[in-house]
């Protein structure tokens, strides 16, 4: 990094540690800036640091970078995307009506929904499976379908919620010594 490009910490996600060449993850987080800053300690060896959508896919993830022992790196891993939810339709998959016509959310993204006064609509890291683009026939409403079952006994949507893209931080140790990486989401400039 150069002195002309300072960084500001937006969220500190803490330490990710592996013992050996395995993979270690943390809880999903909402993408704020899409730039990850990773610092690898001197206590272990380097490793691949990045983000993934699921912890069951094995390997490293969607976007990774190798960081050597006692080194640091910046990784542009995603784009922030979010929208306010104005209504929801229950079902085996939940349909969210967004209050904006243009959203950066895409099919295949994983999202987190927060803020609804009905807890059943709040969801952590579920897949976005479909997008209905704003058209004249649907009153120019953008609707997204998420993999969240609200079909049984869920009350009507109330409150103001936000749906936002989310990812899971991951570290993969390069050697049997493992990797200790401190992860932060940062803003440049």
C-alpha cells in the first residue's frame, strides 16, 4: 500500500486460525465495501485468505489471495449490494418486494435479511434464487426470491427490513504449521 492510498477499517472480523492445511471459516457477514484486508501473523505460516458462499463446498472459496507469513494484502472480493424490503410473500421460498427498481443483487448471491418486526423474515445467509425485474405489468416493482421457508404459520410481513449481500470469510493453511490471519473489511481513501 502506498501513503497516498490510506485505508480505514469499516468492520474488524477478528482472527481466523487453521491448524495445518485445513480450512477455517467464521460467521457470514454483510458486504459493506467489498475490500478485505488480511494480516498474517508470525506465529504460523502463510495461507489463502478470502470469502466463500458455503462452508460445505470445500476448498478455498469464491475469491482468495495468498498472504505470506508476517505479510498483509488487500483483496477486492465482492461488490456491496442491498435494498429496503417493502413487502414479502410467504411460501416454501419467500418473495421480497424491494423499494428500488435497480439493485445490484444477482441470482446466486447469498443474502442476509435484517430488521423485520416478524422474526421469520429475518434470515442469515440464504441464497437468492430468482429476480423479477420491474415491468409495467408488475407496477415496476422489483421482487427477489430467497431460499427461506415461511410457508407454515408465518405472520404477515411488517416493519422495515433490509436485504443485503453476504459472504463467509475463510482461511486455508498452506503448510502443517497452519495460518493465523486477522481479517478486516476496509475502505480505501
